[in-house]
């Protein structure tokens, strides 16, 4: 299931960057936990244009996240919110 819908209800975050956050489980090692913080910290700079697309996508890819799928899912969610 995507983040765009859950039982036909849309999730409306207080801040748009909340759609771009990632989490790790409690058993994650320190480098994975650090990566989560780096990715989550990059959301606002990317959304406000401080960080360019290339850098943000490379960051996601570096930590094992498919950038096009990840951002595409957020774009899908936004499109549903705007309808």
C-alpha cells in the first residue's frame, strides 16, 4: 500500500516534509540510524530549493532508497490532495 491512501482516507501532514521522512526499526545499526537522520534532515532544504534535485536524489540512492519511486509516491499523494 502506498502512503497516498489507507482505507480510502488521505493522510494530511502538518508539514509537507513529513511526507518525505523515513524511519528505521529499533534494531537498526548506528550507520542506518544516522542515514535516517540525514535523509529526514534533507527534506526541507530540498523542498525549499536550498538543495538541488541531483543532490537529494543521490542522497536517497546512497542510503538504498529508489529516488524516483520515493518521490513519485509523494507526488501521487499531493495530486490526490489537490483534487
